[in-house]
């Protein structure tokens, strides 16, 4: 394990010098001191402030997923959490809540404003009093309709170098692309001059220029502002692409990691109870690099390889790749952990498993998506070839089969969610998964965007009615998932930082032991990933109380039912 830095100020100073040099670092630190003083009202130091526990299960949702007439959606969400999730979820990730011009919130117009159609800062603050709020910090880009970009096009001095410009003749063939859209977008400024601006994600999402220290300071101001409004977890969006360098991949560069370290150092100087999460949908080995040395970069990274590996394992009824990958998971310190999930507001990214699954195995996932009525988004490689990038489908539909009855579909779905909940780290459940939502093809037709397939809005009364009918798909999924979560929250073996060991029970199941093997509180998690009974030999050390069904499983041979989940508490 690495040593902790002696001083946050010293760490920040060293990081800034590496990125900007001595003179610019001194100027930055002077301005940063003033910024820190402006937010002195929300400064706080708390022992073990960022530590998470087995009770922390993150709910992911848009602020307006649930609607109820003229009531502000944030109040409706607060009510849903109070009425249905009081003893279920802990933190809540509210996806971008600022005014935006496209991409369902990820083209931010003004970071310091909350959308009027969602509610008020007071509504968000009231929610933050009952649970830890995770906010999106869209740090790579912002809307081309934003005041910052308008000031840039108007050639205002303070914004002259706020966005990344590039000569179209420059060789950008090595740049890693997450989309098939053009990398550069042409704009005309106030002097009728052409400006070609770097747009990684779309023509409406203009990339910020972190070569300019003033941009970094402005974005730290945004992070501090979100913290002042109640955010205690910050999701740094699309950080893979923060630093641009023609002639390179412009992805995951050393300068990008320095930027994340600076942001974390700055945040910790304001408060030490704010968790920093990086969103980097890249191959697994690149993703885990954002932990840094275990103390200086992200507290948590998304476990992006997990969703496609789970789906592939269930569809094929073979856990070989999942077992091999999970058995090699490592963390650089006991202070960091993964954020585990199967589904989110985005689709299921396949880039994270490009070095794990071969083309034929990736095609299995593509075929399953299309068979379920889903869509497949692509990206362009440097050689001009197009490759699958993301599977746009609800996770429930992705792992379904056309001949599934309701019980089988729910069993298949729950088998995978149980793995998410058992993995080392903090689990996250997307609200559409919790509610048993199916592919929203009508919304895709309305918006023309593939990701809309998994971004349905629901009338509160409709959800309440569906959950009140025990036989409905929605009620069955909700009851099974909330039962899993309630059981998980009672056992410290599921704590994010608790030890884990992948067990070899063959490729029909995925099995893991959680907790300290020197204690009597270990839990053996067994998940049958097939539609057939599987004969397993349960050892003396694994035998114990099956927590989900409240039954004792002694040592010996046992038939595990199709898609069954067993959580065996030793003893």
C-alpha cells in the first residue's frame, strides 16, 4: 500500500507545477485561496468522511423520471424515496439538473442554475438532508448555447482560450473517438472569422480547454458550488478526454490524471467527506488507473466491464470470462472501491470488454440487443472502421428471451442484480431497473435518440398502481430487488472495502465469498446463471444460513435451482 501525502496543500502545489509550471501555479494558488475563502461557510472536516458502508446502495435517476401533475419532480422523487425506499437505498444520483440544450442534460448551459421544470435549490437541499446526493459535474464540455461559449465567440478577453480550437488540417487520426460525429465543428465568431472547435461528443457539446488554468479554476468553482448546494458525491463525467494533444489518442493522458488529482486535492481542502467518482467508459485496465495510488485520485471508479460481462455470462450460461475477470480485480489501497452497476441512463458500453471478449462474443451481445428490439450505437476508429460502442436497451430486455414467462424473466434479471449487490464496492441500481421498465421505443421515435430507450418518464400514480399489484412484472422486480438490498444492508461482509474471493464452482455459476475469512461472518454468494439445476458441493466453511430464504444449507451436495441466488452466512 502507498503512503498518504503529508499535506493537501503540498500535494496540490506539486500537481499544479507538473501541469502548468512554476509561475502559472503560483497565480493559480493565489486565485484558489480566494475561491476557498468564498466557500468557507460549507467547509467541514469529518473523521472518515468518505467511508462507505454496506448500507450504501446508490439509486440512479433523472430528476424528472417520476411525475405528478404540477408538483415539482424533485419533490415527487423525494416522496418516492420516503414512501418506497426508506430502508432500501442510501445515496441518490440525480443526473444533470442544470439547464441544457441537448443530450438529456449533458450539454450544460449554466452550471450555477437548477432547471425550473425540476424544482428549486431548496427542493434539492431538502432531499440532501435525508440522503447523500450525488451530482454530475460535466467537466469535459458544455453547451454551445452557454454564456461561456457565447463570450468565447464574442472574443471577450476572459474567455479567449476557454475552449479547444484546432486547425482542420491537423492530423487527428490517432484521437480516440466515442462517436461517429466529426471531431471538429465549425463556428463563426463575432468578427465573422471561422473557429474550428473540438467537439468530442456532438456539435452542441464544445470541449473545455484545460491548458488554460483559468478553465480549471472555473470548474473547481463549479464543484465547490455543487458541494455548497448539498452534493456529497461528485461524478466527474467523461474525464477520459479532458486533455487534448494532436498526434496522440487524447484519451487518458498523464495530464488528464493530473487534472483529476488536482480536483480531488481542491475538494478535500474544502470538505473531506465528498466522494469523487470518475466516469471513464474505457477498457478495464485504463479505467482502474483512475484510482491513482489509492489516495490521490478517484475514491471510486465505475466498474464498466461488469454490465457486459454479466449479460454475456447469463445469455451464454457460462461464467468463465466473468470468473476470470473478477478473480483478478485489485485495488491500490483500502480507501478506494468500485461503483458496481448493471444499468444506467446510458446504454451498456462494450469498449470496457474489448480486451476480454473476442469479436464473436461481442456479437452475442449485439445479437441479443437487436433480438430484444434494442439499438446498437457505434464509434469510428482511427482507420475509419466503425465498431459497436454501446448497447441501447433496458437491462431487463437485454437479458430476456422471447419465450420467458414472467417468473423466469424476473429470476434471470435478479440473478444478475444479486451479483451487482454482492461485488466488492458500492452497488448502484438504476430506477428503470428497479421499476421493471421495458424498452421505450415510442420515446426513441419521439426524440430520435437511441439512449431514450432506457430513459422513460412515469406518472407517479401509474407506478403506485403497478407496485400495488403483486402479480405485475413491476411489483415482482421491485419486491425481489428491495428484499436483496434490505438483506445486504444488515451484513458488514458486504461493506464496500470488505475482503472478497472468487470461488471456483464451475462455469454454470458465479460464486464469491465476502468478508474476512478469519471471522465467522463471511457470506458465500452463489448465483446459478443457467436455466438448469446445478449440482454443487457445499463445503463446511461455506455452509450456513441462506439469508434470502431464511433456510439452513448444511455441508454436502445440493441442487441449486435455475437462476437461483444463495447468500450463505457461515456458521
